[in-house]
C-alpha cells in the first residue's frame, strides 16, 4: 500500500518507516503512528520492541540526521520533514552513553 493511500484510509495516523543502525533489531519497520503522539512516547514504544538492548545503551531517533525534540508531535514532524511520497522516514541508532 502506498503512503498516500494509507493517509486517506487512516486520516488520524502518519505512515512512518523506521530503519535501525548496526547492532539493533526491530521485528517490523513500518508503523501507523497517531498524529498526536510525541517523539518521547514513540521512543518508549520502539525501545520495548527492540530485543537485546542493554541497559547502558541509549537509543536515539534521527530524521535526516537531526534529533527531533522529544515533545514534538508526529503531525509537526510530518509537516516539517515529509518527503514527496508522504512517508516519514526515521532512523534509530544506539550509543554507549553511560560508561
């Protein structure tokens, strides 16, 4: 299904494609995210879906190599970063930040 079709079928959701950096695994990489969900809330959802993530590893979300603010809604991110195909592309990378 195309992103345009998904937006028309689910007007209160944003189609999001998530890629992960080296050493990370997600069981799926496409999501329909509520427009009002914040980046912080989405980080919680994604962190729960990642297996084998050690407690001292921090996971950061990037959109076009930029860290979006945690209180930003997906509606605002979609308006700011959306490609022509209406699909919001994000990447998660891990960093050893606690030692």
